[in-house]
């Protein structure tokens, strides 16, 4: 049973990361197209990423967003 639960959880996180990645890409295209920032959490993370040239890797963004999503869904 634990193995099945782990597989289900993995599938959920894969779908979640795909959704996050789509949202990040759309957000970055909008910003590159001249759309003003929304001043939301994603803007803050992407701004931090752009400021120092290193910032967060995509996997780090996924993890941070997943933690926030998990906390909000409790």
C-alpha cells in the first residue's frame, strides 16, 4: 500500500510541477512582452532570480511553490 501511495503522490507532484512550469513560462513571456508586474509571490521570486544572475533554479521555484501550495491546501 505504501508503494501505491508513493506512486500516486509522485503523479500529483509531476502534474503540479508541469502546471507551475506553464505558469512560470507564461508569466515570463508576459513580462518580456512589456506587461507590468503583478507584484505577487512569483514576481518576487523571479525578480530575485534576475537581480544576482543566479537566484533560483527552476527546480527551486517548483519546490518553493509546492511548499506554498501544500501549506495553503491544509
